[in-house]
C-alpha cells in the first residue's frame, strides 16, 4: 500500500527554478552565505495540483520574509490550503517553511515534496500538519530515498514538537496524506 501511495503522491521540488542546485549534495548549504534570492527566515511555498503524466507537481510560488507574520507571506498563502509547516528547531522554533496546496486539503493520495530546497535540507526538527495532512513521512535523501519515520494522528491536525533523535536534521523529502 505504501508503494502505491508513493506512486500516486503529488510530488514537488520546492525550488523548481533551481532544480540543478537542488540535485547537488547539501554540502554547499553549510559553507555558503545565505543567498539573496532565498532571503528571509520564514517562507511560504505553494504546490500545484499534480498534472496527468507528471511525477512532480510545479511549485507555483516561493515567498520568504524575515518575520513569520509578514503581510507578503499571508498574501502568498491566502488562495491556497495550509498543509504543513516545517521548523528548524524543536518545539516549533527558529526558521520556518509553510507549505500550502493549490488543490485543497490532504486526501488519501496527498502531496509530496520530492526535494526540499538546499537551505532546508538536514534541518527539520519539528513540524505541524493541517487540513487532514495527518500522516507525514520524512525521508533522508531526495525522491523519498530512505524512510526516516512515519508520524500519524487521527484528526485534522498533526503536531510533532520533536521528530526524534533518529530523524532530526536529516529530512530531504516528505510525503503527506490523509489517514
Ligand atoms: Ca534542526
């Protein structure tokens, strides 16, 4: 069943515009200064619907700001559905990335992020799922290479204040769906 789910999941590279960069090892992330194009500690990423014949859905927009409550971020997320918020530190601390979907809440197929932007690889320590994204699987490596852990809850929300020592700072790709 999980294999089927992975095939069906709408997959997305968070930074399609820098696909080449996204495929390189994460080594550069720790040695380079922050890039102006990715300025801001808090970002909103809007995922498109998976189109027929595609294995990766497009990223419709990626907007970043220094403050999580910046109007630009509110605007970016306004016309889409909140899916998942990733946090740099335990207990929802530090930098964050908000992932929203252009085709509604999570269903059984859900959404996928096949490659986190390089600055977000090996960084996630806590997260929150919304709108029935109540099963979230974190992977080490892009394209769902190695499963780290599956987190689940029965309701419309999934709050994980700590991903655990095994999965901490290892996530490179993510699948989410409704239980
Ligand atoms: Ca972290």
